[in-house]
C-alpha cells in the first residue's frame, strides 16, 4: 500500500468517525428534550458511542503506528542497501583507479626500457664509429709506415748501388 493510499484510507476512516460523532451530537440534542430516564439512557448510548469511537480511534492510531514503523523499517533497509551499494561502487572505483595507475606505471617502465635501449644503441653506434676511426687511423699509420719502409729499402738499395760502383 502506498502512502497516498494509506492517507486516503485514514481519511475515509476519519470521515466515518466524524459521521458517528455527528450522530452522537444529534442524540445529545435530542436528549435535552427528554425526561431524566430518557436522558440517562441517551447519555449511556452516547457514552457507548464515545467508547466505540475511542476504541476505533485507538485501533486506527495503532494501525497507523504499525504502518509508520513498517515504513521506517523499509526505509532503513533501503538506506542500508544504498550504503552497501555505495561502498561496493567506491571499492570498484578505487580498484579501477588502481588498475589505471598500474597500467600507467607499466607503460612508463616500458618507455624507460625503450629509452635505455635507444641510448645504448646510440652509445654503441658512437663507440663503433670511434673504433672505426681508430682503425682507419691505424691503417693510415700502417700505410705510412709501409711507405716509409719502402723508402728506407730504396734508400738502402741506392746506397748499396753507390757503394758497388
């Protein structure tokens, strides 16, 4: 039963109670014109009606209290469920953020490794170029030394030719 339906039901019951009270008021007006015994009987009837109304009001209040208690319990259950859902969502969101963070860290490590590899490759290329330059210089020195040795041999041959003459 929705709250609107409950309110409508309570309003209908209150209207019935008002009708009974109006009827009791009519009986009270009629009792003014009656004799003492009739008045006593009318008052007893009015008291009975009032007792009945009082019992009906108490029963209605108890029913309303029970409905309110039930509604409060349902709302508390809904709040608890919402809190659990919120906590679960926050945990999931936290784990998503952690996963994104870990993914970013992995990418950063991979980039650092690539940079180190490129740097190593560049350093190796520079080292190889330096070694090649040294080897070229050594080869030039060898050629110069060979040319000097050939010149020395020619000079010795020239000196031997002159001595032989």
